[in-house]
């Protein structure tokens, strides 16, 4: 008789287990001069990055504790 056993074990990709780098701080004297359209685009990029960081942190909570 041949016995087969299938084990399903959730694993997380190593990239998910890496620390999220700290965002660089804007210098106190920093000044950005740009058109309204460009400033909206910059705001969208920052929001996009924050969303991705939040999703990475949330996904990490689904990783098994080894």
C-alpha cells in the first residue's frame, strides 16, 4: 500500500518580510514650486506610495508565525 500525504503550508515571500524603509523627511526649508497639475500628480504619487506601504503591512499580518 502506498500512502500519500499532502500538506498545505502558507508561506510568505521573503520580500514581504523585509522592513519597509523609512520615508525620507522633507527638509524644513524645502520649497516646491510647480503648476497645480504637477502638485496634484505629486500628491497622487504620495498617496499611491502610502497605500502600497499600508497593503504591505496588512499582508504581513497574514504570514504564519514560524
